[in-house]
C-alpha cells in the first residue's frame, strides 16, 4: 500500500473534512449567538476569554471526531 504524501487518495478525505468543518463553524449557531450576547453585555475585552474557550472547545471536538473517523476507517 502506497502511503506517500503525494497520493491524492490521502488528501481527498482530509479536504472533505476541512470543507465540512469550515461550513459548520461558519454557520450561525448557539456559540456564535452566545458570543454575540456576551460581547454585547460585557464588552469585547471581557468576552475574549469566552471566545478563546469556544474556539478551543470546537477544535477539541473536531479533533475527536477526526480521530474517531480515522480509527473507523
């Protein structure tokens, strides 16, 4: 089995995952709405830790899903 990095079969599933992730993260949802509410209530500076937590949590979930898909395949 050829596992070179130049193999297009290796990059197609990764590109699909990145595209789906970008669509899901770009769509309005509870995180986006709650961040808007926190920013409006407490100001931009005080809402930055909340935004960082949302981003870190989203990254953790995406990595867990990607690891689960890789383990499944």
